[in-house]
């Protein structure tokens, strides 16, 4: 099932306005049609020859795209009357201990897509949410053969999972370099939307590096495309005109559940990095540098005397961390990791989170306007994350990565792991904690002092222009 983040409602747009837009657009098209006819060029293949049809590419790629059907059981908590939260009502109406939510089990079945990336080993890339809670997995190939699948590993943070099928005749899809994708590139999506096997849609790369798509946070660096993606496409292939896999279709924005031209795919480079760890370890062992960072805004750049906003501003360096040992300091601006440019704080977090523990990483950064370089060894989260200390004091913060804000006016929630305690309690990436109970919070240090020995916790958050109060338990 494809994730569907909340989208704006267009129900209030009048029919007249819509018709006006269509008519104006139509007039413009008529007036420039001759010029467009001369400038339009057909897409070309890897050899530069014009493509009159995408059929040759589709015929080669389609056998590697499979259908994934799952069955399983989920445990849900039944709803209770809010009056039962009052001890008086529990005592006189239901007896001691009444009002607790009673877990119940529910059977489910769902369908999605997958991509064979290693035919010899039977490895299939898909989304974590496609195989979540599955106890029975059936993989169906283009020729109609069914195979039993087993989950090698699943990572909710990136929404990537690897399924293995044994003794199967499979075709594989080559993995391309998604970092070379550009806005405007032609792409093809192949999957099984609404159970319609091996449906092919065509479009372009609409944007790169999208984040903030899923409310649960996670590691996001999505390729946005207008190639039609619908429920059932999850885990399917997004390919370029060379027939290479450049993305795993994952999410859409939709108010109706159907495609409106805004779909998202996990870049192939990220998916492959996660897959390698899932195959080797069965899980993703994410690393940390031990820095808290924020995206470099124009105001911050001006204050630091920088010409542009490319990079991640270090707001804090954790004591004893790899970053401290390498010599990084608050106020540094990290501009590249292992030779690849870093555009924002979110991008830096993705890059570091996908590195293997113990791996050496080359860091380029600016300090006092001068470019510098250092190397550091990636450490485990527990070794370097100051947020972990707060999680130990209160498990409501489990799964949340926290950082001081540059102006010391609160604690920024940098990210929230999908499915974590923090996500379930309503914390979201980019929230700013400004108060705990009645104590104002200016920094992580303030938060750790205020939360110590507290059992009942009320957080006051700033979310955009809105103030919220969220209880942690």
C-alpha cells in the first residue's frame, strides 16, 4: 500500500476558475505550437538515437519487476470511553483496573511491488511498509510464477526492505547512479497499482532531494516524479531511459488516494546502501559523527560572511564524539562528505546515517571563511548522540534526534524515526521544544536538567506558527 501524506484540498476551486485556467493555457499552446513543433525532440537512447517508442526499454526491464502479496496479523488496541480514565467511573462501573485498552488481533492482506536486483541470490528490493507485519509473502513474476518470499531485513527509517526468494528463475534490473539524475530527465515507473499487474507510466524527474514528505520523519532524500504512482506501486521500479533502476517508488501526495502527479521514489543509491547492510547484518547499523546541525539559512550565511547557503551549520559537537576527536567545532559549516557536496542539514544526516560503523569519512568544512578538511571514524549512535542521554531519562524521546537551536531559544527536533515512541506520541521533525511542564527550555542542557526524575511530562512545542502541548508517557 502506498503511503499517502496529507495534501491540500482543491475542492474550493470553482469550476469557472478551472475552465478559465484551461482556456488560457489552451490559447497559449495554440499561439506557440509552431515554435514548439520545431524545437521538440524525441528522447534518445544510450547511443543517442531517437526513441520512437519506449517498448524496447520496457521489455527489458519489466521481467525484473514483481508483485508482492502479503498476509499477516497486527495487534491493535481497542478504543475505550474517555470517561474510564476517571478513577471514579472505573471503580463504580467496571471495577479495579478497568478502562485499560485490550489488545486485539486483526488479520490483513495487502499487495505491493518489488524489483529483482540480484537474480542469482534471489534478492528483491521493496518498501519496508509493503512487508510490515507480514507472516506470509508471495512473489509473483511477470510470467505468472509464484514463489515464497522471506524478509532478509527491513529498515523503517529509510522505508527499504529486502526479500529473498529461493530456487526461482528471475531477471534482474541493473542499479544506476541516482546521483546523476537531473530535474527534467525522462523516467518510467513500473509496478502493480490497484492490483493491475505490470502497469507502466511515463514522466519526468520533477524535483530532487525532497524531504518532509512523511510525517513520521525518517531518512528522506526523495526523487519527485510526475510518472503516475498509485497504491500498489510501492516498492516498484523507477527507471531511466538506459533501463537502469534509479529509484524505488514509495509515496504519493493525494487527497483522494489516487495519483495527482506528485509521487516520490527512494534514490537507488540510498536503497542499495541500505540493502547492503540488511543483507550483511539483517539490520541497518547507523553511524553518527556526534554533531548536531541545522540547515544554513541566508541569515546564518550572512552572519558568517558566507556567499551562499550550501552546507550544514554545526550547532553543537558532542563531547567525546568522533567529530570532537576530528577537531570540528560549533559554528563550522560542513560542505561535503567523501567528496560529495552537502546542501543541507537533512542531507548530511542522511549521508552519515547510511555509512557503516567504523568507516572513515572525509569531511570538508568552512571555518572563519577558510576551507578545511579532516577525517573521522563513524561511531555508533549510543557512543555519540547527546539525545540518547535524554531518551534514557524519558523513553518518550526514543527515536527523536535533538539539537540546540542556534539562538538558544529551544531544542530542535531534527528527526523522528518512523514507528518510534516519539513518533507515536506526536513529535515531528522540525518541532521546537520551548517548555517542559512550567520550565522554559533554551538548550539540550536545560532539557536534561528539567526532565530528570520527571514522570508526568508536558512538552510545549512550536510547530511553524503554532504552539502545541503534547504529553509524554
